[in-house]
C-alpha cells in the first residue's frame, strides 16, 4: 500500500534536501554528498528502513542529462508505477 503521495509542479531544479530533511539521516549519499537514486527512481535508504521514496527530476547526477527531460516523464512514471505495483503494469 501507499501511505502518501506528494505531487509538485514547476520546472525549476531544486535540491531535494529541504523537502526531505527529516529523512536526511537515512538517505545514502555518494562521495559528493548527493543522494543515491536507483534505477526505479527511488532514493537509496539505509539498510533496515522500510518504504520507498520515489523522485523525478532529482536524479541528473545518477541518471544523466535526460533526467529532467519532459519527454521522458511518461517513461519515468511507468517505471515508478511498475515498482509500486511489483509487476509490469506499463
């Protein structure tokens, strides 16, 4: 089940740190201090932490320059939905 969904609009890149400050101790970071994000668009959290936090447009440092491309938004959304449902829904 999903406990919460946060939707945000806008197209100005901002660090996720402010929004996710309460999770900061649990977010796994790379050598440059940036949050690690897996192939399912999910923040990598410390072992033992349940649940998932999915992000879009916050992963350019891990997924490349195409990350903020609006043309890929539908594909990223499908990846997230597939991860949430545990099957290939899209």
